[in-house]
C-alpha cells in the first residue's frame, strides 16, 4: 500500500490537495480497517501511518492518525514538507472503516473512496490504482 500527497489537483481550488492511499491488495485493506477501528476504540492512541509495515511512503509523505473530539480531517504540519495529521472522532474512524470495507472483497480498477466528507483543503483518498 502506497501513501503520497498530491498538490494542486483542481485548477478551481489551487490550495486543495489529496493524501492518497493506493496500490493495495484486499488483505492490506483488512489491516487498515483494523487500524481505523483501533483508533475508534482507543481514543488516546495515535498511529504514524507511514511507519506501519504495510505502508510505503512516497516522496517522504508522513501522516499521524489520531482520534479526537472533533472531525477536523487532515491538516498540514507547519514547517514540514509532506507531513500531516488526520484527526477524526471515534465515529469518524468507524465511518472511514465502513467506507473502506468494500475494498476488502473487490479490487476493481478506477474505483475509489473518499475516507471522509469534510469541508477541508486536504482530502483523504483510498483507491486501488490511485485514480478518482
């Protein structure tokens, strides 16, 4: 499973970008779901996703996943290139797991899922071949 950051993906919104998980097998998504559910069930836990063995960081992309009191989504860490933090509530992580679960049984090309629906400048994409 690869992790990267894509900048300037929409000409109309040049400040928007995407953190993307792609190039994965269904078995890897099962592990990702376990990670999301663990975050939901253990609010004090944080996971440095790029350090999880199943994840290969591309271009030095780093993201810390946390469970918080509000769904704030992904924010860029000041002063660090390609370093991010994603904070969702327990329900937000459960919903992300629910959205990703489809990929545990199917791996159809050109399919994708946004892992949250928040009004933020950085979206979180799960896509087998990296497209949306």
